[in-house]
């Protein structure tokens, strides 16, 4: 190594200032069972920064009105704010056109919308939907339902012992019968990052459309639907530092325009007679009824907040946390990491010899540490690894190395208590 070369930046130099970030999240200063809260269940839902809480409060305190319905001041303001949040969401997702971004209740609803609107009208008996063996139930069950309705078949590409998608097997399952490929970007059970662009290229070459489940990736990897070249992308506000009950579905305009509405009601129509109705242009066609206006305001604030941190810096910090935790957990006797893909982010799933994951979770809770124990709504993953459940620590921007140390110390306590 040349002595004149500039020294490599210390990890801290490219990191977020976690202490400063933590100060933005009021809940992080509370205690749990008399101990400081160590919140490591971010894959289930993230905590909310003050900016999001204040946006929701401000809306109800000073701005509350229905959108698209009134000529009065507040309704016009609410409509403008709602439309501005859609434009911000389009920028966040890398969508060129904000008409391509629909507000949903979350990832689950976005996937069901595509299943019941796009897939239900386009699939014929014998057509195939190709998923992977690492999907969350919300990217399995909607396809099974629409398969029953249409006579289509759901196939699943297998994963290896490391939790990586078997790309050769995927390619051989992709045939002229495959009409739709639906896969997770970042697995909530394993932490695996899938090579979405490569898969989208293969799928498109086979004539299939591609839906990406971005529930975990949106806040931890960053998203550019153009670069991913997906046709649909679904994510959830509550996993992105935003409110519950709100999510985003990106869909390519030419697909959305050809899809029928999936719910009927106010706001999604152009005209209604007692005999028949015609539909509003997208995105309105897919947003029947009064939407989650306060939650949209909160989500808009969350996207602004993420922007202010910088997703690259956030992802880099979470990568350091995951790497450190992965190293440190190896020192705990009998721990087996489930999900050792080369490309991973923010999720550390593991088992401990002779100890049920629920018991790990309970002892950690006693120390004020929140992790999740269970099948993580990914039962096929558990079956694949022949385990009933895992314990899972999942990281977010506000977590610290000290919290990783607390996790490891608590796991050592589990080991000594339960042998
Ligand atoms: N897809 C993935 C990959 C997920 O992790 C989740 C939620 C969903 C879809 C569904 O998102 P929702 O917001 O519509 O519920 N995952 C988890 C989890 O890992 N623990 O709790 C919820």
C-alpha cells in the first residue's frame, strides 16, 4: 500500500449521526420494563419521526377537510396537499409521471389490487404466475386466490441454503406460459436482496409483467422503478417512517389505463347513471371513496424526512449495523443465522440451539429489547429451512452499535438462562 495514498475514510465518516437521528424520534427516549427501549423490530413497522407526527396533528388541528369535493378554502388546501404528496411519492419511487402512483392501504392492498384488477382480467386457464419461495404471505395468497378464479397456476422458484434465489431454476420455470412474475425486493424473513433488474429483464423477454414487493426495500435500499424496470411496485408507509394505513402502488400508465377499477364508489367515476358508469382517468379510477388524507400528509412528511437524511447514507449506516451484528452474534453459542445471502440488508434472522425463538423474544423483552419471533408471515421460508420460526432483529436508521451490543449481551443471557 502506498504511504502517500489518502487514508480510507473511517466507517464513522460516511455514517449518519445516529444520535442526532434518534433525537427526531420521540418514542426512542421511552423506557420499557425499566430499561431504555432498544427497538429492533423495524421490519414489522418503523418508528415515526416528529415531522411525521406533527404533519398528521397539523392536518387534523388546522387543515382537516375532504378532498376533491369542496370549493371552500380548506378543501382546496387539502386537495393541493394530497396531490403534492402524490408528486413527492412519484419522485421518491423514480416514477416519471405521478398518475402512475396510487395511494393504497399498504403493500398488501397494492398486491391485491394488481391481482384482482390486472391479473383477474388477463389470466386464462393454464397461464402461470411465477413467484419465489421467499415471499411474504401477501405476495403468495393474492396470487393463489386469483389462480382459483381464473384457472391460472402459481409456481415458485426455489431458494438455496444461503437464502439466495436459485436463478437457474427461476429461468427454467419462466416459460411462454408465465404471464406475471411477482417477487420480493428485500426479504423480510432472510434479508436477501433479489437481483430485480436481472429478473425483470428475463421476465420481460418471456413476455411477462413484473410486480415487485417493495415493503422492505423502499426505506432501506431506495427505489428507482425505472432502473428496476418493473411494471408494478408496492410498498407500505408504516415501514418507511410514515403512518399505518397508507401505502404506494406504482404501475406503468399503459397498464393502469387498461385495467378495470377494483372498487367502485365516489371519486373514481367520470359519470354515473342508474344504468351504467364510466371511470375517471388514472390514478382516480383506483381510489374509490374518501382516501386516508391524514395518512397521506404523514407519508409526505416521511418521504421528506428520508430525503433529508439521504437514503444512501441511511443504507450505508444500516449496512454497518448489520455487518457488526452478524460478526458479534457469531460469538453466541449455538446461534445459526438463517439467510446468509451475499447481498443482504437490514434483517438478521437466526435460531439458537435448544431454545425456541419465542423464548428468546421474551427474555430480550425483559431487557427492553424488541425483536420479532415467529414465521414472519413467510411460512414457506420456515418450511424450506425446516424450522418452526426464527428470532429476527431488523435495523433502521436510528439504531446504534450500542444497541447491537445490548442485543448480543441479552442473547448471552438467554444462553446462560436456558442453557
Ligand atoms: N411484503 C413484505 C416483504 C413484508 O415484509 C410485509 C410486512 C408485507 C409484504 C406486508 O406489508 P403490509 O404493510 O401490507 O402489512 N412484513 C412484516 C414483517 O416482517 N413483520 O410484520 C410485518
